[in-house]
């Protein structure tokens, strides 16, 4: 019998006219690694909640190891065998000390103290947190907190791990550590159900379910899913690895890498190159280091083009108290008008703090800040006016929506600027249209009736309605599905094309390749800067980070002597690069071939 | 320019992990210590007595390697409330206040008795805040919870759910920094949209209006966060029933003696300070 058995499952939230899940049926065998994909609001999280008895089933049956989550006694047994990890690391900490948080599950089972201690030790060991056992849980990094959540689940010694977008809020190194841990547990026999927006993570699974508007529209292998024409309609996208191979295959049908690693791409290309023209060997050019090629921009004299300049900015939170913490340590960066600047780095590296200096929410402990040519520290500086010209969208800006109707909330900013009447309506209308919330339709829509993705867009409209010259966006794409992410990136490009300066922080190296300039932060310092090509195609990956997939593959092609220099940052450019190796003339049309990368 | 920082002076509720001998005590002992200072502070009838209790608290802080300045900074947010109390004392008269009038301004007169009362109330409040600050600086969140559990443990035989009550206390403490963090984010979001924060307006009406866009989403977030916490707890098998506990706090003979001493001190000092004659017959 299947381990998880779901038949004709229906679910509806109280008061909602539509089903959030309709007619879902599937079976999962013990030891499977299953990914669940779907747009924001497609019902993925609801499905997980139905499995763990957190959401009430309307009709249909759900069985986990033969247990029924709708039966109170069986639910207790079921939860003792199931570990659930949620999206937000901080939200799922129950106790304040690492080992006590880990012990919460077994304590609920009423196990004897010695048994709890044994389980906690082995769970923390598996999650790599044994050294942190007596630290306060809030002091861990987001990645560590998420591994603690897994440890808390592991202490139950579960047969099933349910992961609900568990990697959405952790940085790339934290994510890698987390996924490796999950992979190891799966290899040891645990069944894994992983809800995710990341197509790369879906590739780790052997089987994928896709939900679309509450219905199960796909159940099969990831390789088959990404060949499906409906991909875009389901708000999904193809992982860069598959996209590059697919583009290569369009002109070179034999091009079939054995796996999804950048090295597989290289090996396949090398094999085909040997077959095609054994004599051809591109000469490897020496590769400049990113730092050596970095432009001297940061020492330029300030000009009218500069929307934001941070000059050796240091910032200490709670300075002079027991809890002081240095967030920035001499950061210099600038964003010019008509330029998109990306800040990347691990959690706690100072990205948010740097952005908050950009609209004078934070004042530097030392160093200089100039915002749109003004010094916010000058006497009599009108910070309120300055902040609405240099607007910041905080992380998860949708949490700050407060008016009942969408239109009123978007109008909050321009109203504070003194706009009234027709100009105000026009400002609100155009801001809402820009984020695809048609004014006539959404103006009077209650905020609480919006989906998560719509709320994010409404919050973004509230910032755009200020008509700012400088936009500071703190992780604007976090938690969005691929379609939402793509339209957010398109919006950033459009804002920049209008001559505004845009500074974003992001955990996605792929997003960062779309910027004009990338700053890599580590522990409050800028450790690398330059164009995406300079930062991602140097001999070494940026400190503490990994290259985007296409850039990694491109560097491997160059290392193997196949190309003269690494130049690709995205799937299209990589495919062109590969085809050039095979003697096929470039299609002329990757959107960007990252020309700067070639010396 | 002012930074929008919320935690700067909020020392109440902040644990200072200095690993002193005070920190090493069992939670129950720390609760007894809290009582030993709080009871005489509340019972005190003169400002001197309350200040003496505060001084004692600061001495214990030294032993606990918690800087007295850290605890005193915690008084800063309470200053407006103190000012209000003193003003009310001056405005209203005590019945039968026969003490000397120091100052007369139209209908308002300030008497020596009123002055003494203001000083006593201020000193009591300060002593209490220092005591509580010292307690939270030396007892971590989980120890506060375990302490409640240990105090109520005898009652659980009578069917009183000690653990559930302890959990309520623990969650209340946990939500202080959570709500402060959420409030900070929301304030920053609204300030970025031109709301009046940190731009130094003194108009009280504008200040109140500026806070409305913070309170509404803050309430929503508080509900969302508590719902998330409930789900996280349920998913790990919490059902409110019988549980076991990982943490234990072995208590040696010296600590047992200390506990007895603290109880004795509480009783004696409370009697002593409350017997002292209140000045000026108030």
C-alpha cells in the first residue's frame, strides 16, 4: 500500500466561494522524493496542511501510513511520524534555546528525559548544529534556523518530511546546506514532499506534482514537466540548465547532457566538439580577476547622474549598548540615474542596512551619504520630502498595507506628498496599472481579499505611486513564483529605462545578472563589485556565493579549452556560446551576450 | 536626524548572557530573588526605602555582571509616565494634607507632602523597573517559563495546567521582540511612503495620525505570527496534554539555603519598610 494516499480531495477556506483544492488524487510510496510546484495561490501550501491535519478536508480521503488526519487520535500518531518545515524560519521557533526548541516535539510525546536528550543530540548532529546547542535560537542565521526546524522535525524520528517553501527565505549557502541535509535524510529512507517555487530544487526530486488553480495538472518526472508547452500557463519556468540544453538542441539535435550540473553541459559539449571537428581547439585566454578589472567608478567625482552615493558608510545598531552590532563597515557604493544596481550577499551581510541608508531611514555612524544630490545629515534637511523621492520598498512590503481598499492604500504615499483630486487619481491609476492591477477592477477591492502575489504588487504600487527618482527594493522577488518574478524583473528594467535609479537586494544570482552593476557584500563590507560579467565570470566565484548556473557552465567551457573566454550569464547566451563551439553560427539573438566579459 | 531604532532603551525583557553565578541559579531561585526585591519596593512608604531597594538591586546586578547603566537606561522610556504622575500629584490635593506649602500658583499649590509622595512613587517605580530588568537580564526566556512551571508544579496535581500557563508566559515574552521587529519594519515602510516618523514633528495630532497606519498592520501581523506559531507547535505534536521536559535544574544545598534566605529577607524587609512612618502624615 502507498505511504501517502490522497483520493478525490476537496478543500475550501471558510467563506470562500471557490475551492482551494479540487479533486486531488495521488499516491506516494515510502522513500520517494516528491516536489510540488505551482503559482502563488495555486493550493500547494493548503495541500501540505491537509496532509498534516492543519486544514480541514471538505470531502475525499487522505491517509498517511494508513492514518486519517481528520481523526483526532490518529492525527496525534500521524504527527509523531511526520516532520513539517514551514517557510519562515523565525516563525517556527517555539523555544528560545536551540536544544530546547529541538526538544519540543519529543517533549510533546511525553518521552523520558534521557530519550529526549539522545534524540536531540542526534538530530542536532545531523543538522550540523550540535555546536550551537545552547545558543539562543534567534541568534542563528536564517539558514541555521531552518536547519534547526528540520532538527526539530528529526527529533520526532519521522518517516515523512513535509517542506512548505522551506528554502524561500534563506540565502544561497544556507539553501545548499539545507537541501544537502534533506537529500541525505531521503537517502536514509525518509519520504520527502517538498513544496517549492525553485525550478532547480524541483530537479532534485524524482517526481513532480503541479497544482494550477487548485487542480492537479501534472504528475510525473521533472524532465517531462519541463518539456510541456503549458509551462508558462502554469506560471512555471524552465531551469537554466534545461533551457540552455534545449536551445542547443534546437539547432544541434544530438545535444543531450547527461545531467543538470554545469559539468554535464561541458562534458556533452566536449564530446560533440570532438565528434564534429576533432582538430579545432580554441586557445584559452588568461582570465582577468574581477578585482583587477573593476572599473574605477567608485573613486569618480560625484556627478549629477548620481542618485545615491554611500561613501565609506559604517553603521552600528544599538551603538553603545550591550547589544551593539556592526551592520556596515565602510561600505562605498553608488547608483546612477538610469542604472540598475544589485546587492548580493548572505543573510546579515548588510544589504538591507545599506538600502535603508539610501532613504535616510538609517543614519551612518560614520561616512557620507548623498541622496539625489542632498546630504540627509545636513541641518534642516527635509527627510520626509527626500524619502518620497528616494522610495524604499521594505522586505515583504505587503505586511504594511493598512487601508481597507487597495486604491486608498496606494494613494497613501502621494496623499502624503500633498496630491489631491485628479492628479492623485491619475498617479494611483498609473501605479496600479504598472503592476497589472487594473485600476477600475482593483480600486475598491478589499486588501484582505487579495492573494499573496496581488498583495505584493499592491504594496509595490504604493511605492511607485510616489513617482520616485530613486527606488530601493529589498528582496522584491522573494517568495514570488517564476511568472511573478519575471514581471517584477521586467518592471525593474522599465523603471531604469525611464531614467530612474534602481537598487535591489537579492539572494538570486540569476536576478543579479540583469543588473548593470553588482555589489557583493560580506559582513558589512563590499568584497567585490563590477558588471555582472566581471563579478560572476572571474576566475573565482564571488566570495561566499556561487556563480549563476549559466556563468558556471561558461567558465567550465573556457577551462576545458572549448572557448576563448567565458561570456555567458544566461541560458540564451550559453546556448549561443555552445553552438559557436560546434561551428554553428550564432542565432544572433541571445537577449544579452554579455559582451563585457570578453577581453 | 534620528534613527528609527526601537530597541535602544528597551532593556526590560532583555537577557544579558554573562554567565555569572547569578545566571547559574535555578529559575525558581531567581523568582524568589525577584520577590525579595519587588515586595519591599512595593511595600515601601518612603522614597529612601525604595531607593535602598534599588541600590540593592544594582549591587546584585554587579555580582551578575550586568552593568548598572544598562538597567538605569531602561528607566528612560518610563520618564514621561513619571512626569505625568508628578504633575497629577501637584495638581490634585490629598485630603487632610497639612504639610507646608512650598509653592502657590493660582489654584495650584505644591506642598511638601505632595513632593514627598511624588518622590516615593517615582522611586518605587524605578526600583520595580530595575528589579524586573535585573530579573530578565539574568533569567532567559526559557528559564522564566520553566520557573513558572516549577512554581505551579504542585498545583498540577489539583488539575491546574501548569505547563499551559507557563507556555502563555513564555509566548508573551517571545512576542515582545517579535512585535517590536514587525513594528520597526512597518514604520520603515510607512515612513518610506511619506508618513511622519523620525522627521521630528511635535504636533500631537499629526503624531497620532502617523501611528494609525502602523497599528492596523501590526495587529494583523501579530495575529498572523501567532497563527504561524500555533501551526508550528501543532505540527510538532503539541496538543496541550501531558508533556515531559528536557531541561533540569539541579539544586545544591547552598542554593537551598539561599532560597530560605531570600524568603526570610522578603518577609523581614517588607515588614520593616512598611512599618517605617510615612512622612508628613500621608
